[in-house]
């Protein structure tokens, strides 16, 4: 009776030790190096959906396929060499799973970390994959949002990015003159929701909650009178595109 109890105890102990080490390894893999991220991704003011994202050493890693397709690129995976190709316009980026080296149109560039598998999906550094295709990346800490702003290749090289703060029921910096093709990022700092809607219907931002941002890109020269849908009388401004 006593002996069998001791053996049972020993077995239990060995089993727990075994469990302990696998749990620790799993912990190291999934928790220490990659932390699940709750950052939102916005592309030109519209949400870019990815199933999951992770922070690895404070760098945002996203599932490469959803992200690449979201920014308008085409992806291909070659199983034999474990190589991912991402193509957008005339540019091709290739990288191998587990490697930090990427080939951009045939020339080598280093990424902050390797493309890697987390929970059966392959993740890659979001900023790298965006910037390599000329997409600007802005991190809005307050809004927990990463804003991606793409430029069309046909666009005016003079085009810039402007920022309008919505605060105190006003479009601060909202009466502006911008170069054709410029992007205007609106950020709401009020406790109530606001948006920006063009009188002529050429743009309409969704209602932005506190800390949220949305952006528009204006390509056609002209005067764009706009207002906030919820506070039409109090909030009006004009963007001039030259
Ligand atoms: Cu408003």
C-alpha cells in the first residue's frame, strides 16, 4: 500500500517535471519573445484587417499574406525553399522563413527580425513590408493605431502629409492649402465623436472616437468645403488643393 503510493508519487513528480519543461519552452516561445498586440492598423484611413499581430522587441509583426494583400500586393510561397515573394507594382521582395535578410529587387536588406511562424501563421515586420513599397508608417500611440499612408506612383512628387487636430469642436489647422495628391490625417482629441465630410461628397471620414485618426487623399485641385456630420453648424473648414 505504502510502496505503491510512493511509486505513484514519484511517477506524478516525474510527469510534472516533464510538463514543467515543455510549459517553460512554450512560454519562452510565445510569451517572452512575441507579445500579442492590440494595435489597430489603418490604411489610408480605412481599417486593414489582420487576424492577429505580435510585438517582438517592440516591433509589430503581422501575418504576411493578409498584410501584403491588404496593401495591394500579390504574394507567393515556395514550399521547397520556404521563400515568400511579395510583389507590388514593379517591385519584388523575397524572404525566407527564419531569415532576417530580404532581397528587394535582387539587393539584400536586413529586417529587424526574421519572418517567423507563430501559432501556424507566418509573421513579418509590418514597417519593413510597408516602407519597402513606399507606404508611410505612422504610429499613433494614444489611439493604439498604426496608420499606413500609401502614395500612388503616378502621384505628384510634391504631395505631402498634413495633420488636422479636431479639438474643442474645431478643425485645428483645418483651413489649409495642400499640393495635389496630399494626404490629410484627422485626429480627434475631443471626448465626443467627430468626422469630416466634403460638401460636394468627394470624401467622408467615419465618425472618429477619442484618439482615433482617419485620413483622406485629395488628388484633384479645387476648394473642398467640409464639415462635421454631427456638428454641422459649428464645425466647418476648407481645404484648398492647388
Ligand atoms: Cu463634430
